[in-house]
């Protein structure tokens, strides 16, 4: 397994709420994959990850399950957990699905949107206009849409959208390098 020369520092949560070991593992491993510190085809050994993250293998195993459900990792019967690559076909399929499903979500979101949701979206949009950083713009764009869809936060469409938004972060990282 490749490791970066400077291991990531512990994620800092808001002072009033600390991250669980599982949350820390998911956030750290997701960031490592999305930022290219773990590459497509790389084997993810639970014991190595647990040692690096300074925790037991249980939260690491649960984190890998979450990353599998997000499509960032897959399980191979002979190799275990492996970082999933993205092909051009994957990217095209994700965008085709978005073109069909997101208008449905917008229709539903319009019915429940609040003035506060719109204000949050406008703030993200203003920040998007100011940044030149592709990765930052992508994050702001996701936040912008999340604000507009806040009334649909618990719908199946929102769950789908969040899952594919994570995959799209990887696409934007590849385009910015």
C-alpha cells in the first residue's frame, strides 16, 4: 500500500462534537482516494490502515463498507478491498443518470424550499464566482446544490445524488491535474 510521506493529521471536528473512529476512518480514507493519495487498483489492507490511522480494525472495516457503498472501493474475493478506478464509460453513465434524475429532484425540492435554503445557496454561488481553484469550485457547487435540495435531504433521490457527487469529486480532481 502506498502511503504519503507526511501522514494526514487527525481530522479536527467542531469543538462541541468529536468524530468517532469510524467517522474519522471514512473521512480520511475518502479524502485519500479522492485526492489521489490512494490510486485505482491499490489494495486496502485493514490491518495496515488500522495501524496508520491508529485504531482497531473494526472501524476500518466499517469505513471500507461505506466506501464500497459509495463506489470508491470494491471487494475482490482474492485481493480484498481495492480502490475503484473510473473509466470514461463510468463518467458518461453518471452524467446520463444525473440528466434524468436531477430534474425530478428539483421538482420535488421546489415544493419545500425555504428562504434560508435560498440564502445558503446564494452564499455558495457568490463564493463559487470568486474562486479559481477547480477542487474548491467543485466542493462549493456540491454545497450549492445541497442547499437547494435541503427539503429533499432524506429522499432516495438525495441519497443517490450524494453517492454520485462523491464520484464526481474524483472526476474533477482528475480534470484539475
